[in-house]
């Protein structure tokens, strides 16, 4: 099978390296990678991936195969672009008879069925277009499903405050000098995180009574989220068991995002954390009908893992379950 990763940012490069590492197990024949800008200052990075076996292509650089030609040859496209680029490409992908499927990241809402691992796998089996929801949507949805059941049967209502890092380590375009509060996009729900969680649960016929807010901080490390969950009939009896039963959820006894981030950089594949969320353990506020607490949310690692899962499901890979079990064993930890 031939696949193409379109986009050379943090998501695209980490995804390419994961696909290379598990290439034989997944059954990939060729991995193409499209880097929009190819010039002297990033040539060394491109050479590193070429040495590993990646085939480069470009939008307009005549020294490389053209993106518009490669997309007609591949079986699957991983859209790792942002800011509407993926949605524009979606219009082109619909015309490709060779294409078994494509996925795009959280910002490209409307690209396809909203998806994350552990929530609605059955809804994307064999489907052509999937929108892998954002890393913070992963975090919020995972916390809800962990405590309230896979179909949120125990949820009365919940409120989340997402505390965002402002920029990736390698970039400096969106750094802020102080805390910046996000506008509420919906007067009832709030920011896109709540909207996206609600839309995703709708794909399995579940209503989600959720509100969300968002504040961006002068940090380049992990995101964080403060959650307040109200239950219909009292809190679950064994909270620890619920957390352990969700393989995508991790815990930590650490309170500093820089410490958790550093552990990921030391021991995670490509320096990443891949859990949907990392709950700050032994720091919950618990009443008869509610639980409040904090979690760290890895930037992009969780959505990258869901992206590979989407590919396996969309292409009806015969070993999708075994491959995901292997990936989870390699990339996820119960505690940091």
C-alpha cells in the first residue's frame, strides 16, 4: 500500500516517523511526504527522512515529484495541514478513484466524520473521509468517557476550562506575552472544544451536556484542562478502576507541566506523549454527585495515534486490532 503524508509540521513529521517505524507491521510499500516549503535551511531535515526511506514530493519544487501527481498514485492520504488547507484539498480528493481514504486534523472540521480512538471506531470502518479531532478535544472526551461511561450514561452535565500552550517548541509565530481568553463561539456551549466533543458523540447517538472555555498561556509545553463533572446518580464507586480500564488514559503524581513534558521528551517515541490525557492523581475534589480535577493534555500525540487508528479502520486492515494493541503497548503508559 502507498500512503502520502501531506504537511511537514510537528504532526506530519512525527506521523511519518511512526509510519516508518511500523512500516512492515502495517504493510506499507511506499511512504510519500509532501513538504510545502523546500529550501536550503530545511534541506538537512529532508535528507534525514530520505535516508530512512521516505519519498519526498512538493507542491511546486521542480526537483521533486509533484504533489498533484503523487496523490493520484497513493491509496491513502494523511492530511497534516491546518488553517483550511486540508478542506481545500478535500475537494480534490473526492475526484480520486484510486483513493481508499483520507484523514485530516482537528482544524479541518467538516473534512469527514469526527473521530478519536476509544469513542466511535465502528462509525468510520470503511469510510473514505475522517476528521481526527484536536488534541484538547481528545482530552476532554476521554475524561468524560472514563468517568461517565462510553455512552456517557452517568453524565448530568460537565464544564471544562482548557488551558492551552500557545506555540510549539520549534515555532515562534503565535507566542503570547500574557494570558489570552478565547471567545465563546456558541452562547450555550462555549469554545470549539465543547462543540467538537458534542458533535463527535452525536455520531454514536449520544447527547453530551457540556460547556467549555479556553485560555492561552505563555507556554510551549503541554496543554492542561480543569474539569467539573456532575453525575446523575452519584459518583462512581471506584474511580481508580475506571481510569485503569481506559488504556488511553494515564495518571501522574506530578503537578508541573514541564516535568511531565520532560518525561515525554526522554522516554516517549519521538519525544512525545500519546495518552489522550494525563490525570493529576490524588488531587480530585469529590462530592456526592461531582468530581473536579486537573489533567495534562499532550499536544498532538493523542491525535496522531488516533490518526493511525483511523487509517487502519478506513482501509479495513485485516490486522487492525493487533496493530493497535501493539501501538498502545509501545506508546502508552499508565503513569508518568
